[in-house]
């Protein structure tokens, strides 16, 4: 059974907690590799081939993501999402969601964010 957001989250955001997901065509980020804001920005830059002038502010990230969304729709899949920005103050996670939400509601093309916090499969 899926443990999803049950419609309580905005349309652009989906959260899974029950089983690892594959989302065809998604740019994949690792929450475990993005525990700090600089690491998150580096993860975005790597996953989306963002320009070197990305910068280190939320406004800079918003600008380059908006430029990317001018080119077409974007789906982001964040694996290990529970670790995303875990080494930063809680407000940083809220700022990330605010940036993504603003883009999702105002960009030229759709943005979809999938947070996957499922435990790894048993080996």
C-alpha cells in the first residue's frame, strides 16, 4: 500500500515513505549527499548540469531553476529525502520548499518534486 501525501500537499509535491521509487525522466538528487546547503546546491548543479555561476543563495538557485524551467518541464526525485538539509537549521528546508513552490506555481513549464524517504530494500 502506498503511503503518500493523501492530497494534503500541493499538486507539485509528492512524498513516498513505503518503497523506493523510480520516476522515469526525473533528475535524481540524493538527500544523503545534500545534508548542507552548499552540498544541496552542488547536487542540483550536478543533476541538472546547471551553469557554473549558480551562486550560493536561494535567489540564485531560483534563477537558474527558472531558466531551466523555461526550456521545459522538470521532475526532481530526491532519494533519502529525510536527510535533505539535515545538517542545516530547519528554516533552510522551509526555504527550499518555498523556492520550489514558487517555481512550481509561476514558471513557464511544470515542476514536479518527488521526495522518496523509503527505507532501503533488504539485501
